[in-house]
C-alpha cells in the first residue's frame, strides 16, 4: 500500500499532470455547460411573447413580411420634416405639468 501511495504522489507531482488535468476538466466541462446555455437561448428565441400579449390586449401587429425597407422609406418620404415645433417633455419631478404652460 505504501508503494502505491508513493507512486500516486509522484504521478500527481508531475507538472504535466498538475496543469493538464484541471485544464482538460475545464475545457470539457465548459463545452457541456455552453451546450446547455445555447440550448436555452435557442429554445426561448423561438417564442414570441410580445405578439401574443399584444393580441390579448387587442393590438393588431403587422406581420414581419408586410414591413419592408422600401415601404417604410416611401412612408417617411411623405412626412413634412421642415415644419415642426419643439415641445418640452414633462420631467419626473414635475407633478402638475400642463402642455401649454411655459416656465
């Protein structure tokens, strides 16, 4: 038994064993951990809770295929961006804010 313990102690004192076993454990264990996180990420990316919640409230959302860059560009071209009025928004510390009130 004493001879086996000495051989085991000698084996674990080797530099390659002292650094290789923890490194390999970290690499192999990390790959399994990342696999689980990746699986969770892709499982939850398939669910669209915003669309479902909006339909419960009664908000009609357009399908993503209906909205294109070209259609949005045409819609924005029609806006009049030269005539506008700057309106100061309410601050959280202002309790009684009227839109027509000036400071």
